[in-house]
């Protein structure tokens, strides 16, 4: 597969995960609202970051902002999923108790 086709496929793929799909308009934010963040990153990851941001025709900092937003949303979804599962587990136990009570009432002789 040639590089141009790979880039087109990647752009299509990454656009479905972009920060903009989460309702963020990063380019409209005032520069004064942005904070500086310094990170340490392995050379291989930095090379991939540079290549991807270049292929997407966006600044490296924009690419990183979008990646952070997407990751935050994924973490939020996972935490919400865990809370729902825990609530479901608690409700299931209570539901089983109530069902058992109804079963005992249905089996009881009419008084």
C-alpha cells in the first residue's frame, strides 16, 4: 500500500475519533486560555506523533490536544460503564430478594 493511500485511510480513521466529534472547537479557543505542558516522550512515539500530525496537516500541539480529549472521553465512558455495572449488580440482588418475597406470597394459602 502506498504512503498516500495509507495517509488517506488514516485521516478517515482518525477523523471519527477527533476531538471535534466530541463537541470541542479547539481552534476557536483564545490562546490566553491555553496552559503550557511539558512532557517526556520516547523517540519512537515522538516520531509517530510528528508523522501523524504532518499527515493530518495539523500542528503537533493540536494533535496532542485532540488525543488527550479523546482519551479523556474514553476514560469517562469506562468509568460510567463500571458505575452502571455496579449499580446493576446491586439492583439485581435487591430484585432477587423481592422476587423471592413474591414467590412466597404466591405459594401461601389464601387467608
